[in-house]
C-alpha cells in the first residue's frame, strides 16, 4: 500500500486562494513572491483567465514562462496573458514612466488558429519584439498577412526570427518578403522544415542585401532535392545549396549559413549542408 504525502502548507494556501478568486485578485500586490510561480501555474492549468491576467500585471520576476506551460493549446488562456501584458504597457506608473515592453515571444508546437494569428497584428504588447520564435507552429493553411504586419511593425527591432517547422509554402514566404527585407537588425534566422522551392529561395536571398548584421542563417533544402517518394537526392541537394550560396555571396558577406532537409521517416536523421 502506498502512502501519499500530505499537501504542503503552500499548496493548501494556493488551493484556498483559487477557491476565492475575487479575494486573491484584490490583494495580489501584497502576495508573497514565493507563491507567484506555482499559483500562476495552477491558474493557467485551471484556466482561471481573470486571475492570470491580473497576475501578469503584477508579475514580480523578469521572465514569464508561458511557453513552458502551453502543453495544450487554449485560445482563452493565451489571450488572457497577452491582455495582461497589454495592461502593463498602457498603465502609467506614478504618472512618469511605463513598464518594460515585451521583447521576446516564444510559442512552440502550438496548434494556432487564424483567430490567434489575427491578434498578432493588433496586439500592442508585441510591437517591441526583438526575438520571435514560432517553431513547430504550422502555418501552411493560414493567411500569413497578420504575421507580415507584425514583422513590419518590429522590422527595426527584431534580432532573431525562428520559423522552423511552420510548413510554410512558397506563396507565404513571398507574402512575408516585403516585411523580412526591412529587418535591418536581424542577426539570426531559422527557416528549417518549411516547403520552399529553389526559385522562391533564390529570389528571397536576393532581397536580403540589407541584412548587414546577420550572423546565422538556416534554410530548408529546396523542394527540388526530393524525388517523387520524398527521398533526398544528395548530389542534387549539394548542387542546389552551392548555387544558393553562390547567389548570396554576390550580394553580401556570408558568416554562418546552412541548409537542411526534412527528417528521414526511416532513420530520423536529416542532411545538412553548410
């Protein structure tokens, strides 16, 4: 027979607080700092949206680990967090200064909806981003224009952009092109595991002359590298990658650049050039 340990005093306190949401919200600013992370986690998992939003506005730490909590996608909880950040940015502190804006957004393996994506272009809390990570967020069936609008708004600030595993198509990269070419501060970009043809990749690279601060570039292997069974032709892969690097080399100085194929379904490996 297994003996379960009794809940700790802190856990009992959190459970009591969650049963009295209105009360806890009224004295969040007086809540002991040690209770914040675990209470936020339980509020997140229990979808206490109002409490979450209020906790974000009084969050006492420099980092808010939303990405680690987003195990299952839920639009309501995501919006509650973003609304809380918006409140931080618009609230005047002692009528002199505003809170530090959000500079990093990381969303991994989230089943995003068009409604989620639409909110990107109108959420002021995102307009100061320096780092945007959306790895594993499938965008292939969505209208990409809200993301383009966001990138345009942060083009003079964004430093890292991670869109690997988004399964974007040629027309979507083409739609993002006007915004991406304005990103004069970008230092690292990752487009691995997207579905781009040789033509669109070459055209895209020709428009990146303004990327003078770029250090690391990661691109997917052109679709022409695969045969009708989606197997990689290694000779063709190397040939096309070299052609793309030569094209880019005539436009600007290269630092670290690589191209990678999709994962092999049999061995779980991928070919990388660069």
